[in-house]
């Protein structure tokens, strides 16, 4: 029998997530910031969702998009961090093959959803600043719902083929994944088959989602800058652009680690330690969910007023309006 025939196409029963290679002795210490950030992310995003649901003054398109972002952030970080903490605390490294694929689906779908929602929020800011009198007429509840559904379906329909391509690969290079979660490339590298299709399709998805969204965000903010600069009053310019600061922070928190991970996977494999890449990959999924509620809570007056009123003991939450 030839060596090629000895490479039987095997679907492993499970994989082993090795955590952060090279830093195994520090897993306990690394877990504390991970756990703290995750708690802040869950509490902060659940708090935002509660406020947007029950506060009448927040029943506007900007806050509906923020609710989408919070829900996306909750799913995104909850798909990875609990399993990472199990690895750090209890050395529970096994993950079933199908469970790994499900985790992979949720990670890539909701990172794509995150990018899409940030793009929708940029369009929302463009309409609010450039067409303030038609803002409510353009961004109706029906339009917001359709835009959110289209963004979700785009991510799902683009990611599902990637999951099936990965599932059909033959795995004969062991089952040790040097990561804290099932990243698509990390899993594909365990295959003895040809993974060029995975790499090419993964790049295509990245450009179709990330590239399109970044283009829309860039165009939106170019138009916003033109509209703001044309305002005659300095106070009006400052007030108009201040409504965008929280969204700009959310973009920075989301895309900065995403660009690092993207370029590392393609070009930096021999120059950057794998442990650094894995830490940043986790930050990519944890930093936006942690920081977005904080930034929007601090920078958005309506949300800040609602929080202050609740903390001060006011019971009339729903009846208040701005």
C-alpha cells in the first residue's frame, strides 16, 4: 500500500485546544484580565439592552443599532471566553469536532455581523447629520429591521460554506490546536489535504464583508466631514461631530486587533511569536464587547442620564423622555 493510501481521511472525534503555547505556566494569571473583561462585557451589554428596551427616549434608530451591536458583542465573546477560562482554570482542553465547527460558525458569523452593524451605524450617523429633517422618515423601524436582518444573513450565508469546506477536509496531522478557540485557519492547518480553497475563500469573505463595510464607513465619514465643515458655527460643528465620537471609538476597538490578526495570519507567521498572535486574537473578540458599553455610556448623554436616574433611585423609568 502506498504512503498516500495510508493517509486515511479521518474525522477526529475531538480536538485539543492548547491555550496559549509557551505561556502555559501563566494561564492562571492570564485568566484574571480575561475573566474581568468578560464580566464587564456581559454586565455592560446586558445593561445597554435593558435600557434600550425599557427607556422610551432610547427608542430611536441610533439606539436600535446599538442594541444590535450589544447583542452581537454578547454572542461573540460568549462563544470563546467561557471555553478559554475552562482551559486556563481546569485544563479542560477537549472540544468535540462538531462543537468546534459550531464555535467556529458563531465566531466568524458574529465578527462579520459586528463589522456590518458598525457600517450601519456609520450610515445612521451620516443620515442624522446630513439629512436631520428626514432622519425619522428615512430610518424607519421597518428599514432598521430589514438592514439588521440583511447584515445577519450576509454573514451566515458567507460563513456556512467555509464551515462545510473545513468539515470535509481530511485530518491526519494530529488534533492539537494551538489556540484557545477553533479558528478556521488553525483547524484547517491540521489537515493533510489541500487547504488552498479554505485560504482563498476565507480571503474572499474577509474582503466581501470587511472590505465592503470599511468602504461604506469611509464614504459615510467623508460625507459627514464635508457636512460638518460647512457649518458656520464652531459650536454646531463640535456638537455635530461629538455624536460620532463613540462610534469612532467602537470602530477603532474592533478593526485595530482585526487588522493585526489578518496580517499576522497571512504575512507575519515567522516574525511574531504565536503567543502574541493568540492573545491579540482573544482581545479582538473581547475588547469591543468590553469597551463599547463603557464608551457609549460615557459619551452618550441620553444613556448617561438614564443610568444616573436609575442609580439615584428613580422608579419612573419608562415615562421619562428627552
